[in-house]
C-alpha cells in the first residue's frame, strides 16, 4: 500500500510537471528573413547602393587621373632630369596613398551608415516580435535563421503575425 501511494504521488507529480512544461509556449521566427523583407531595409539598401555608386565614381575618377598623370610622366621621363623624375614619382606615390585613404574612408563610412540604418530596423522588428509573442502567450521565441539549427519546429511560427504587426 505504501508503494502504491508513492507511485501515485510520483505519477501525479510527473503529470503536473508535464502540464506546466506544456503550458510554456514556444515560437520561432526567421529573424534574418523578417528584417530583409521589411520596407525600411529595402529603402536602406537603395540608399546604400546610391552612396556606393557615388563613392565608386569618385574613386574611379581618382584612379583615372592618377593613371593619366603616370602615363604622361612615363612618356616625359627621358626628357626630364633625375630630380624631376624623383619628384614626380613621389607625387604619384602621394596620390596613390590618397586613393587608398579614400577607399578606406568609403568602406568605413558605408559600414557605419549601414549599421546606423539597421539599428532602428532591428529594434522595430524585435519590438514587434515581443508584442506578438506576448499577445499569443508565447514565452520563448527561437530564431530559426541562426545556422538553421532549429531541428524540430513544433512551436508556433510567428513570421506572418509579426509581418502583419509591422504592416507589410
């Protein structure tokens, strides 16, 4: 009789714990896809492409100018003094350094602007996910885009609900 009570107690406890575990809803969303499909991300992409083209045009212009100057100096090198040729070589090295500096600046500026542009988009997406999860009683939301590590998708997919919350 004592064993029966112990077994009954263990069974009730196990079922109770299982019931609590089942009450904790889990959802998942492909966060990367969500952010990529947001209209703000698409607008940021267009802006970044325009900025990239502007920088590329400036850098290409600098490259052409350096190339033309180099051709001119090479053609005139036999009629110039060694001192003049050395001065011109240093001038071309300086221009090449300016070109490299312009490339570095363009890259860093593009990275900075992209990060600054993405930050509010990511925050908006996270807030929408939190709101949808709260409205659906979901306690845990897993990111299904991270390394495709989500092997079993038995939780609720929040993607469409979050898209609707964000209005796209």
